[in-house]
């Protein structure tokens, strides 16, 4: 699932974003789905059991609320638009 450099390929990120699988815990007004931790974990668990652990890991990385909170708190509008809004 990850490239040689340990990064998730951008084509995969784009596909996941189009499918609404990025920013699941982000606020609605910023393009997220505003899911709680429990809802997010259930989706990640389902993705892992239905396909592969790699997909679950990629989804978890793309939906880290810690990163979203840091950008909300410390980022500027350009960063919020690029990294939070779907």
C-alpha cells in the first residue's frame, strides 16, 4: 500500500479523498464528515477486515485527528484548505 519511501502514493490519497474516506473526523464546514472516534474506528476496522491491514493503516493515517487539530489550531487558511478541506 505504501511506496518505497514509506509514504502513501498520492494517486491513492486522491482516490480515497474522492470516495469520502479522508477527513472522516474533520468538521463538516471544512469538508470532513464529523464522525466521532467510535464511528471512525468501526469504519477502519471494517476496511481492514474486508480488504487488508494495509488499507486500514492507510485510512488511519489519512484520518488522524491529531494532525487536523494541529492544522486547525496553528495553520493558516492556505494550510487548512490544502490539508483539511476535501
